[in-house]
């Protein structure tokens, strides 16, 4: 038997087609299966997705076969779309009771890579399965790196989240520098790992470094290393992170904390792929992809002189902006249940769900710490909960905005409009180098009205003007 794994997803109550497939595949592959609900209600789908996520983590399949009976064929598009969002790199094949061209074509457009139709021919099923497995195996020995991908932690269905998630496979294939922006706790390192481990560098090192956690005087030494005798305590040669990441990816978190002197040397490395260790007379070369991240507006950092403009442009070739959790509230329930399953297993407790009051409390909190804060809240609740479900009293939330107060639609709308206005105006002023008249023209507002918006949001225009 080969080591390739195939997961069968079948309708509840169906057995004939599943048994037929198992008899064909079991002599050649490792097989597992899971049932999908016959009624696709939101509640039953949510339960199915949690089960599927556990199976994907435990079984780690190389191919998924979705069994489609004629009676349930029309319901498969929603299911297939959602499976595809969660399975990512796993090819999906359909096993059809009969061929219905319109429905099948629609499913193939969504995510399915191939299909077989009853009566099943063993040679045809095996040939198609091997073809999909061979294509999948060509993705940089993906099976050896799947556990590190981080995809299983990237959970959500909101449009703002999925729009960035769908870019990962495209970004992973190229070598361009990436700049990930987003508030603390939004998952910037998870995205960086997913980009690295789903690309051609997957078999090489992924080296993360938090620029804000390194003393200023040691930053260059950490990045570029040093020769013996480079300074008083340098008794031995030490390689830097760039050398250690050779062939792989260097993830620079909080890039705005990098001292200007180190920014100059990093810029040269980005341009020439060359660097010089401290105390060395020789120039060295390294093939390293750079992914940078920041939780502040880097255009403002450039305007304030905290970051070099040329380095910003060199890093910002492919920008990714991760939305805060308060802007993807429909994902809070999915994430909370994911963390509930994770920590229930870790602490060996059988917790099934949240009470309605607990879910309402989670949904109305503003989550200043984003997904990281939510994870810590759920972890703590799993430890403290005594019953089979988490109730509101088991949740200990921070006293940040939104805790204990449920915003009305009007309040939430006003807050989001204000946030959009401020970000839009700052972006225009940055693009127009602080020229209010030009920015007002781009915004298609008269200068007086645009100036009133600047005053309303207390924006310092001088920060966006070029340094003299």
C-alpha cells in the first residue's frame, strides 16, 4: 500500500457508492471517510466544518473525493465552496451518481479538479486519482511541510478575510517582497508562514524576527552576523539571520522598529542580495525572500522620518492588509469554536459549545487584541468552565471598548465612517505630499470642505509634506 491518503466525504445514510469507492481505493491508498449532513442548515454545516477540520488535521489527506448523489447535487455548491476554502491545497474529485452537465459544470468551476461517474471503473478511478496526486505532489514536497503551513489557523468566511487569503497561493509562487499590515493579533506571522510553506522555498528555513524586541545596538549583528574580533566580546565568528535563512524566507515583524542605520544595510541587501558581516572585509551573498510586517501606518512612519522611503517602496511591492476582528464579526463564532475544540483536546475536557449569552458577549466585544485576544479568552474559559458548555460567566473579557455595551447600528456605522474618512484623507495627503488643494481635487471636494474634514479628524498636514 502507498502512503498517499484519500478522504471520502459522503452523504449521511449513503453507503453503496462509498463502499464501491473504498473497495477500489483501499488496496492502493490509505482511506478515511466522514459524513456530511443531509440537511444543509447553518447549524449542521457549522458542526460538519468543525468535524472536517479535525479530520484534516488528524488524517492530513492528499486527495478528497466528494460523493454526490443526484438528490443532493444542487446542495453541493455551497458545501464544495466552503470545503475548498478550508482545504486549500487538497485537490477535490467528485464521484457522481449520474452526469448532469449544468450542475457538474458549476461544481467544477467552484473547486473540483476532476470527476468520475457510476458505474465506477476501477482503472479509470485509479488513473484519475493518481493524476491528481501527482500534480499535487509537485508542490515543493508539500506533504512534508503541511503541518507548518498555518492554514489550519487561518479561519474565516468574511469577504475582507477571504480576499486576502485567496492571494496567498499567488503571492507564494513569486519572489517579490511582501509587506503585511494589520493591528496586533491579526495573524501577520501566520500569513507569512503560509506564504513561505506553500511556495517553492517551503523546504528551506523560515526565520521570524521581531525587530522591536532586539536592542538597537544588536540589530545589525542579529541580521548580518560578525567576524571574530569585530568588537570587544566577539571571541568567535557568528552567522546572522540572513545567512541562516539562505534559500528560505526572513520574516521581519515590526519593521518600523528597525534603526535607520540597519535600514540602509537592509535596503542594499534587498537591491543587490549582498551584505557584509560586522568586522568583515568580504561581501557575502544570500538568496533570501523578505516578508515584512507592521502594526502601524508605514506611510506615516515615512512622513515622520522613522522609516526610509526607499526601503518602504522596496518592501511594499505586494501589500497585504489584514482586517481587525471587529471588521469580520461573522468569523468570531467560527474562531471561538475552533479554539474551543483546540483547548478542550489539549486540557482533556469535553466542552461542546457556547451558550447563546456567551456567544452574544463574544460577538459584541470590540476585541482590541484581535484573534490573539480571542484565543486567550477561550483558552482561559476552557480551563475555568465546569459544565459541558461555556456560559457568559466563564468569559473574562478586557475592559476595552465594546465590553458591556452593545453598539446600535447607528453607532457602529458612525464609528466605521469616521475611521474610513480619516484613513482616506491621510492616504490622499500622503499621495499628494501634503498638498491640500491637489488632495481636495482628487477627492472631488472643494478645498474648504476638505480642510474642514482635516480639522474634524485632527490630522497634522505637516507630517505629509516633503522634508526640506
